[in-house]
C-alpha cells in the first residue's frame, strides 16, 4: 500500500530537492504535492488527507508548528509529522514535542537520515493501518450480529442495541436487501473475476451503483451460507424512486446481478419493524426456492398475504398425488381450483408460481435417480415454471404429460417391490435351510448386489440379518415350548454349531440361550 505525503518549505530549492532527490515510491509513499507556506499546505491537507507531512518551521503566513497544531487539534488528522528546520532552539523542539511530532530534523539534510526516517514511519503506518483494519473488522462483525439478531428475533432489547451501536434514531427509516447465488447446485470449476467476488461485496457494489454519493448508510451482514443481507438507511429517497433506481441499474448493468438473486423489500420501515420486514422477505424467497432466478426480486407485503406457504404446499401436494396416481379427473379439478385461488394476484409471487415450483421441486427430488429421465424431467420443470401465463387446459395437459411419464417410470419399481415381497415369503418358509444371497437372487432372476440393496430398502435389514432374526425368533419359541437340547435346536434352525448359535442368540436377545431357558422355566 502507498501512503500519501506532503512537503512544506518556503525555500524553492528545498522543495526541488524533496521532489528530485528522494525516490518516494521506493519507500512506499506517493508525493501528493508541495507547498510554500502553511496556509497553502492546509488546502493540500484538506484535499488529500495525507499520511505524512514534512514541514519547515519558519514560513510566512502560517509557520510549521502552527500548521501541525491545526492538523492535530482542528482537523483531527492522524498523520505522521516531521519538522525540518535550520533552528535548533529548545523552544521549537519543546513545541514539537507538545504536538507529538514524530521527528525533528535539522538542516542541512542528510539523505541517509531522511531514508531512515521514511522507512521507520512506513513501518509505523503499516502497523497502525493493520490495527485499524482489525478494529473495523471487529466492529463490523458486532454490527452484523446485532442486525441479524434484530432481523431474526426482534424485541425491544435488540432494537435498543441496534440504535446505540449503529447510531440510529428509533424512527429511522430502513430498507432491507438480501442476495444469494441463483445457481447454487450447478456450478462449474471455472469462475470469472466477477463471479469470484463474494456475494456480500457484489451486493454492495450493486447498491453503490444506485447511489453515486454518500447519501445513504448501509451495513452488510451474513444471513446464512452463501447468502448476504444489507441494511440501508436513507431518509431522503422516496420508496417508489428507490425501487425504480434499483430496477434501472439492474436493467442497465445486468453483469452486476449475473448468477445473483437480489431480494429487496418494497417498503421502508422503522428499525423496530425490521423483524416483520425480514419475515416477509423470507416468505418471498421461499416462493422461488426451487427455481431461483437471477436478477432483482421486489417483495411486496400484499403479495405475501395472498400467497401463504402452507396453502401453496397443500394444493401442490394434492396435485402431485393425483399425477402419481394418473387420476385425470382429479388433476383437472385441482388445476381448476388452483386457477381460482391465484386469480387476481400478481403472478411472480402468487399462488400458481409458488405451487408449480413446489411441485417441480418434489418431482425432481423423487424422480432424479436415472440420468436420462432426470434430464427429461428437468426440462419439463424449467418449461413449466418459466412460463408466465397458463390457461387451465394447457396446464392440465402438462400435468397429464408428466403423469404418464412418472407412472411409466414407477412400473419397474413396483415390479421389484413384488419380487422382494415374494422373496420375503420364501425366506419365511425356508429359513431353516442353508441360505446364500447369491442363490436367492438367482432364484428371482435379480443381480445379487441389486437384490441386496432393494431387500434392505424394503425390510430395513440386510439379507443375513433378516434370516438370523427369523431363526432366533423360532429358537425362542422352541426353548419356551419344548424340552429340546440347545444343540438340537441349533441344528434344526440351520446353524452348523451350537457355539455359533449361542453367539447369534445373545447378539439378538442380549441373553445366552441357557439363561433365556432358565428365565422361561421360573
């Protein structure tokens, strides 16, 4: 990092020496300007806010000591200062110490001494900058945590903490934005420089393009994995103009929102109402969670009132059950009811969009195992949710189309279920015999690995565990009801030794067979 420096001296040859004899950049500085007197220097200081000021003492209009005083006490500038003077009087040095001047150097100047001073001050500036950055990071983290607590939980204590920490009044008008990746599941390994920027930084860049000045205050906070929030305080811009400004920037510079979805609250509110505003935005986000689209999404409260998530999921689940059953009549009646429910509400966050996106999300979750089928279904879902206006008849036809496809996909699964049911019946009748999964799978014409997977999915037990459970259940009956020896019972149930039978019995019952027999005879 380069630090800004200014040199002040009333002798022209000295200014020329400062400019030509010192390689400022080599020592980490940028010489922003020179001045012939203190008044001229003040103008430079106010414009550039330098990190280092090197000044002579005896100058017309405003001397060096007074210049340092004004910088420190009136301008509150935290700059390093070096006095360069031909006077060695103790009074001057005493005054320099009073204003915490870093170095007092006597003329004529020695380049080696100046180089040493520049190096030393550069190290001090670096340490100060790092310390300030750490303080700023810690403060930003505390502010973000405070805002997030207020947004998620609300409450008078959270409002008071936010007002005090952020320096806001209780009636300050705030607006909320949230941003997340619009393509979280299909990212490639290659990212452009713009894509590599964090979501939080991109969100801040977007808003900075809306406001080219310092008319607003804003705070970033993390709202979850790969999701950022931005709290904005702007007392001057009317809400309608704010919304228009966001939309214009999004349209004029689409690269800012490339693969990024930004949700903006449609209304400002008091800080105490932030929790309610945040809840409304989350409801809007849930309506597009299955097919999140990049760009700006403005969340309006009245649309949320007409689009309750519980109602959306209920009607979508009902339609899904009819699609899977292939019930054409009920598909038609449900679609008619959907149209009646969303009619008159805005499309984007209305009934139909929310219900269709939920439906597509469930279809993809249930039927995405086979690659070819998943591609077909994904295209169907994109077309269904990407269409803005549906007639009832066209939507019914689309639902019947996916119904036929899903039912066709389910046929092989149902056939396997029947085979596993037959295999279970077979095992219950033959568990006393020597059983190998290879033989049973071959008996039912299935691949042994596939048979084992489907058997466990259906029964919850592995093939061998299932057989041992059958055998030990029968062993318990024989021990309770007969006087057969344990060795005979083991042999009858297909165990090659009494010892192995004892191990399996204890593993499944927690008791040795003999202990179980004694307990039954009491």
